[in-house]
């Protein structure tokens, strides 16, 4: 397992940090039917509200939020990705991208309505500071929504568990439940334009051995991938300790 960096430093995301062009291919292939966003609109509606996308990467999801939101802020720790996200959204009104980490969001208290974090909180324990920081910036009644891959679902989940033998999906879900999160499960369809793109994406998501096995197990251009959508609402009004 990757050694945790010093306090205050982000954990590198090796796929998008090292292979941003291939990750862009992956973003286009993911959830082509929009199943995740359909659930998000129900559990954390953002129309006419202020949204923060934590770990926004190259900003792929920012324009989708911007279609209906009052304002959108992308927060990303990796400077090259900050630059890409700003370039992507340069002509998108009411979107700005700032450099920052989940544990130290550059935002005032109670300043946003939705905090969205995708594929960033897989391991549960250790995410506490990021969760606390998200709750700090949420207005009363706002929602923190964490979208992560579900390692209990299908072949993709099996490949994840093969590469992460010490990863315990049940323990992670217990952690989020203890933190006051609800969970919604959704199965999505990933669709690639060609086999070469599929192989490249599998190659940045898994070890070489697992990626080759996965490629051989996918006969065509699509595969089903499960997600867990964890949601926690900020309290309305005064909370007495």
C-alpha cells in the first residue's frame, strides 16, 4: 500500500496525476447512461445552489454541475490539474477552480450547499479530517455526497479486490454508517470506443497482471461498474452538544 504522505499533504492519485490523457478517456467512458448523476439529483439537488467539487481533477464534472447551479467551485491539490480544470471551464459562467485539499478547503464556514467528492474516499478510516472540513463549509441543511466505486459488485469489484487484498468493503461501509451517512447503490455502464482505449484505462486502474486478466474477461467494449453514493446532511438550526 502507498505510504501516507505527511499531514496536510494530499495522497497522490496515480492514475489521473500520471496519465491525465488516458484518464480523460476513462471519464468519457464512465457511466454513459448518467445513472450516478440521476441519483445525485435526487439525494443532493444543486439547482440554484452553490456546489463544491472536492478533488475535481481536470474539471470533467464541473460543467454538468454548472448547468443548474448558482455557482460551482472546483478544489484540486495537483497544480497541473488545476490548470487543466481552469482551461476547461474558462468560458463556463459562475465556475472557478482553486488549489486546495480536502482537509483544508479554501472556503468560509457555511458557504456552500453541496460538497461532492468522487472516487476519493475509498478507505473510510483516515477520511475523518476531510469529512469534518466538508461539514464546516456546508450551510445548514446542505449535503456532503461521496461517490466511490463499489468493490462488492461484478467483475470490476473482483479486480479491485485482487489488487487490494487488505481492502474490506464492509468495514468501509461501517465507517461511513457510523459517521452518519446514508448509502445508495447504483450500477453503471462504461462504454469505450475501441478495445485499445479499454486496455489503456484498465492499465492505469489496475496492476499489470490484473489489467491483462480484466481485458481478457471483457469481450466487447462495455462493462458494468458499481458505485456507492454516501450522503450526509448538515444539521438544520442549532445543535446542542
